[in-house]
C-alpha cells in the first residue's frame, strides 16, 4: 500500500474514532443547567441517550471518560496542530526531508490518538449490555449517515475543496 493510501486510511479511521470520542464526551459532559447537588440524576445525552444506563454504568463510564479524556484531548490538539504545520510546510519552501519527517510525526500521533480512543471505546463497551451495544451501534451509524448527508449538502457537486 502506498504511503498516500496509508495516510488516507489513517485519516478515515481517525474520523471514525473522532465520532466515538465525541459520543463519549457528549454522553457524559455535565449539564450546566443542572444543580451540582444531584449529579446522579443527570440524563446522558448524545449517543447514550435512551440506552437506559444504570447508575453504576453511568459512574463507570464517567470514570472511563475521566481516565482517557485529558490524554485524548491533548493528543487530538497536538494532532490538529501537526496537521496544520504539515499543510504549511507542503505549501512553503521547506525541504522534502523535513516535510516527510513531519508526516511521520503526523502518522505516529494519529496512531497514538486512535489507540487512546479505541481503548476508551473498549472500556465503555465492557460496561454496556449487548442490547445497549446494539442500540449504540445503530445510533453511531445514523450519525455517520447524517454527517455524510451534511457533507453532500455542503458540497453538492462532489467536487474537491
């Protein structure tokens, strides 16, 4: 597989993992409107909505998010900056060897970010029942389809931007 193909595959995998990271964050982010005295009564949002999570499941998922969240956000920010720097290097007058080195950094960070998100997803998966996993998978697919549709609506001619 060529280097460009590998990069494309990695980018597509990262997009999918970003969705997973977002549903974890959306589901467990505390609501500002709710009183802090009643954290157990918060309803999950996003993809976890209506999964009828038990109090124990919510606590376990919240702990998983607290464990992985800071690392994942830090890696994702570094990944965004590295990608931005790479684009600037490609457009600029930087030596090819430096551009290649930056691309390798981007590949490494992508793998590290994907691994963190995957580990988080697997930990959450263990908390869910088989039925909840099915419901979650269905919601994730619906969101993917919605994103595809938004992209089509944004770029109806299918031309590259």
